[in-house]
C-alpha cells in the first residue's frame, strides 16, 4: 500500500532524493529567472517612458525590492498553512471592501483606498489573492470536479467582492477578481456543459450590467467600439496608442526614440499604456520577445499546477497563473484596440506598486506550492 | 478504500493536468490573437501609422517676412520695424477665458485698457490667430512668464516686429499706417503668404505698396509635443523680407510745408514736374499713426473722429474742393487750343456777364469791372468775366474734354491709397446723376472753377506740373524705387505719363508767362522773389453761395464760412523743379494766405536747405 502510494508520488523527480538548493529556499529557479528578466526589461522601458527620469526608475526599483521580498517570504509558507488562512483572509478582505465604500478615500473619482495613517492601500488588491484562495479552500475539501452546489457557492463567494469592487468603481480590478474565481473553477475541472451555461448566463446578464455601469465606463465601451467617434475625448487614448504601436513597425524606433511617448502624445504611457511604448520603441520584434517571456512564465506556472501534490495547491497555482495571463491579455488587447479600455496594468512593467506587490505575492504562493513537497520517503 | 482514494487522486491529478494543458493552449491562442493584431498594426499598417505619427509631431509654421522699410529722398527712415514682445491668447485653445486672464494678471500686469483692446480685437480676429492681451512686455515680464508660462495653455509670448513711424504725424497722411489684419482684409489677401503676418497696410503708401512691402512668407517644420510646444526645428525655408522703399518725398520739405500751414486746416502737394515724384504731401492737422498700429483705443479714436478739424481726413488726396480761379490758366489754354481766343483778343469786363437773352448777371470778383483785358491781363487780374465769356464760347464739351486731359475728374493714380477723383462736370454726367439737361449758365461757372466742379489738391498740383512740362502729364508717385533685401541697388519704379499736344507749342509759353506775371505783378505779387521766377495762380473757392445782391464780407463771416484760399505754382519758370498746390481751408483770398505758404516751400526747396545733393548748384542763386 505504502509502496503504491509512494510510487504515485515518485512520478515527480522533485519528490525523490534530497531536496536541492532552490527547493530548500522554496524558490523556483526558472520562474524566478523569468520574473527577473521581465522586471529588468520593465525598468528599461520605464526609464524611457518616464522621460529618462531616474527618480521614477528608483521608486519602481524600491517597489520591486519590496515585492520580491514579499514573494520570498510568502514562498516560505506551506500550502497547508495558506489553506488554513484562506477563509480568514477572505473575510477580512470583504470587510475592508465594505469599509472602503463607507469611509474610503476618493482618488481619481473612485473610492478605492483605505487610509491607515501610515499606509494607504486598496483592499481590492487583497481579494485578487483571497478569492482564488477561498475558492480553492472550498473546492479542495471535496472530490473534483465540483458538484453544481459548490460551483454555485463558489460563484457567490466570487460575486460578492466583484460587485463591491465594481461599485467603487474599479472595473479593471473587479474583472481580475472575477476571472480569478472563474479560473479556479476551470482548473477544478468544472464540466464543459457548466462552462457553456455559465457563458450563457454572462451573455444574458450583460445588458443588466450595462445599465448598472457608470457613464464613464459606458463611454469607454462605446469608444472601444468606435474610437474615431471622439478623437479628442475618450477615443484619444486608443488612437494615439495605435499610432505609437503601428509607427513602431518591425524593428521599432529604438530605445528612448519613441516620438509618440516622448512628445507626450501617448497618455498614461508610464502605466496602463506602457505596452504602446514597447511597441513603438522595440517594434514587433521586441513585442514578440516580451510575449515569449510572458509565455514562459505562464507555461512554467501551468507546469507547476500540473505537478502540484494536492488539490488546494493545484487549484490555487493554476488560478494565480491564469490571472497573470488575464492581466497580460486584457492589457495588451486594450492597448492594441482589441478590447475596451479597462484599467488593467501590464503586469510587472507598468509603473505603480499595488498590483506588482500582489502579483509577486501570488508568484510566492506558486513557488511555495511547488517547493513544499511531501517527500516520498516521508510518505513511506 | 485507500485504493479507490488513490485512484480518485490520480484521476483528479490527470483532470487538473489536462485542464492546465487546455489552459496553456488557450493562452497561446489568445496571445496569438494579440500577435496577429500587432502584425496588422505594425507590419500591414505601419506606413499609415508612420504618417499619422509624423503628422502628430511635425507641424509647419509660417515665418513672417520683415516688412520693407521706407526712406525719404535723403535716406531718412520714415517707417521702421522694432522688435516687441507681446503676450497672446489663442482663444480656441483656452477653456475659460476670463479665468485665464484673471490668473494671468497675477503674473503680468494687465490694465483695463489692455482688456479693452483685447475685447475689441477679439471680435475681428482670424480663427486660431492669437490676440494680444499685453503689448511691449519688458524683459523682466518676459522672464517672469517664462517661469510660469507652462500653467497657461493657449497663452504664448510672441516676438514680432512692430511698425513704427519715427516722424509720426508728419508722415501719417502720406504713408498711412499698418494695423492688424481684419476679416474683410483676410477675404482678399493671399492667405498662405500672410500665414505668419499680423499686419497689413491700412492706408496711404503702406496700403498702395502692400505687395512690395510685405515680402514672401517662409516656413519651418518643427517638432512639437502634444501640448504644441516646439521641441526643435527640422527644416526651414526662410522668409523673403519686403522691399525697402525709397521715396521722392523730402521729409524736410514736408516739415516746412506743415509749419507753413501752421494752425490752419489745409493741404499742400508739392511734386517734381520732371518725374512726378511727390516732394511733400501734407494734410493739416494730422495725427499720430503709431496709435493705430496695435489698435487705437476707443477714447483716442473718438477724440480724432469728433475733432472739428477732422485730422484723420486726408485733404491732399481726398479733399475735393471747387478749384476756383486756379483753373483759369487751363481754361485759357483750352480756348487757345480750340482757337476761340488768341493772345491779342480783348474782352471787356464791366463787372458782370449775362448770357444773351438771360437776365441773370454772373458777377466778376471786382464789382467795378476790369475794363478791356487781353488773355494775359485776364489771368494776372483773375478776371471772372473774361472766363465766363471764354467758357461760353468753348461750350462745356470742349472745356471738360480738354480739362480731363490734365487729370481733372479722375484719380491721378498716386501710390497713396484712398485717393478721390474730384468731379469734372459734363453734359453726360449731369444727365446720369441729376437727370437734367445741361444749362449754358453752368458752363460759365465751371469756367471759373466753381459750381459742381471739384478737384483735389493733388490733381491741381499734377495739372500745374503738366503746364510746367509743356503738356507732359506724369502720374504722381511717392515711391521712387524699391530695394530688395540684400540687393546692392534699388530698382526704379516706372514712370507713367501722357502728353497733351497743342497745335501751337508757343501757347504753353504764353500761359507760363502769364502765370509768372501773376506772381510778379498780379494777385500773388506779395510772394514775388528776386532769387528765381515763380509761375503761379491764385484761387478762391466759395464755401457757400451768395445771393444775387449779397456782398462777401470776410470780416463779418464766421471762420468756417469763409472762402477757401488756393494757390498753384511752379518754379523756377525757366527750369521747373517744383510744382505745387496749396489750399488753406476758410483762409480767405488765395493770394493772401495760400501763396505765402507756397513761397516758403519753394524757398526751402530751391534754397537747397533740405536737399543736400542740390546744395552746390543752388548755393549761387541764394547769394544773389
């Protein structure tokens, strides 16, 4: 019996023999290498996009340091402990979202921030981790694929924070949190019939969502459908971004030589639209390289998902990896005019701290799942 | 149990692994979609977006040419350009105009009159053309705005060349002035050539020679950022400055003429009969043209408009007066040319003239009559009866036909904008305008330069020069030559003339001799000169008509109802170098008030005081 079980675990070479250096420090070398390369490239682009402002790069570097530190710290926590924290984290997160709606600070016309005197932060960021953790916690208690009841419960657990965040209003984050929930269900093996019917429900609900949207959100959707309708107003972003990318061509205009970005035609070139700077300065070739890097990180996350030892780890690692992908897809789709403009940054490259810290914490969780292994020897 | 559990776990692991691979496939598919999109943007549409990107950052800016300068005959600068910094607001680029100006006034001093001028110019600006809110910024103000300027979108400092007229009122009527281009002017100018220009000639020489003075616009391609700020210049084609004008005008003589008129309202036109060059063109009183360049204030403008002396009125080229007796030598010539009189034929003046079969008595200015007079005596005494008789025998058709050849009744074509043509009455004119037949009595009145006959001082000067020239009528010109920037020599402007041919060339001499006698012993004898001979003719033009039995009494009439005094002359008789016409409004008799003005101008000119180049050959005459 023990032998049978040990043979099950022994399918993964990681579970055999002495743990290696990386496993002992609970980091995944390929993933770490991919992340470091990505962040390095990001700093280079940021230097250009911020008009060669060393201070901006310095601040970003400090944030990266904090984020990597957090990643390493989180990686040390075993999946079992994480699992036990999940309901608490979720509860605290949702409570803070309610608090934000009641007493939150208004920034850029939306209530997103909680001010704790020293730290001001967005509770919605916590939910990007808490929702997939909560769902993984719920679904990992029973056999996979989940039964309908649990799918419904998981959907409710996702929708509560999604609605609260959408009310702030922060369409981008609520989208990311919703996608985190969907990704857990997907990785959990939810049946295709259920996936399709869920898609049907979403299609039916869309008109209702439209009614509930704020004017500026509706405007964004309309502008997305026809950006030229308002070239100086809300269509300006997307028109200028397409010009930047298109004028980059195959080889790009060269680092620091993007006219769209340096002459300030491209709005939010540091943050949500930094992808257009890459397209302009590094061209199609540069973008392919960036995509290769992103794809490498995502595939590595999926490999870790496939090789994870328990349900909770599998669901969480898969969901976090796929949320990272959603970031990439929504941002690049938006900047290239494929998708409507929703405030989703280009992960690990856009200037700004909050999403970066959450993302890196997520990668810490993925690394922890991969490196805290029940060894075959211990099992026997 | 454990077996089943283990099987389940394996199945689950395979399920999750399969989902991971499906996810990987979906991820690759989704990213491929973005890549396809990027290929479309960056490869297929690259050229299109490259053009858009270039259009975004590269703007073509016009470079205005510097306006040509204006020099008088002796090289004295009459119209200059001086650099000036002004603060301009492009209204189309400003969201809240009042708030912007309010905020601006905390950085740069803006006075109520600046606001008033701004409001006025705002009404007649071109779209996207900046309107100045402050003029003549000091270097300190320019520096202060440079620090705070980024806060004001649509507000810019503009360095431009602003026209100044150093001699101000002395040149106002002849040069005119430039001002900001308004909507009406915009409709008729070549917009591309004026793309960077703010000023255009509004009157006088500035308007007449606009094409020469303005120059050719240049362009530069600049790289701008999203806020329109210029980052660098990519390419430029420099503008070609306007041509400098060198005038016949002698500013010294111009000043003498103005002083000679003193406080009187009137005009002087002096020209060189040899080439038609205007030596002096004065309308008194005058005004400061510099006030108009940047837009005159409402109060200043009202003051000029409401002044009874009408300083804005250019009497020299727009003042249309009955020429009075200054027309008589032309009528005499017409009689000689038509053969209706000779130098020996005598006419008896009894003090009045009546047409056969009419009771109306056309009176001579001398109530008692002149007795029997030859043509020469009639001119010297300025006898009216002689000319009633002569005009009557000529008839209106021959009279007006002959006088028109001297330029009466039509603009002379001088290069001063706004000239009027006077009125040479004809049968056809009366039928057209008054819908009436011509009365023989009107011919008599025209014969002494009264009635509906109107001439400008300029026309009188041109016609007088034609007598001095023995019939050569030259189109008067203020500008002698135009010099392109950088060119070593000025290019002479062409002369336009036509010649009146008389069957008997001696008749010119006859008239000139008579005009010389007018000054030697006739109505203008008080200006007789021993240095040189002047040929002249006095004139008096009625401001209002006297009744049949009323007497004109200068002493009891209010000033504004007094007759206008006129005088035309040229000198020296033997070799005419100056011809002129003088009018003193309500000055009374031509010999008494207008002739002395002419004498001072002729003295100044022939005395050589204001013409250094002529000093050597006139110096001897002065000593006589």
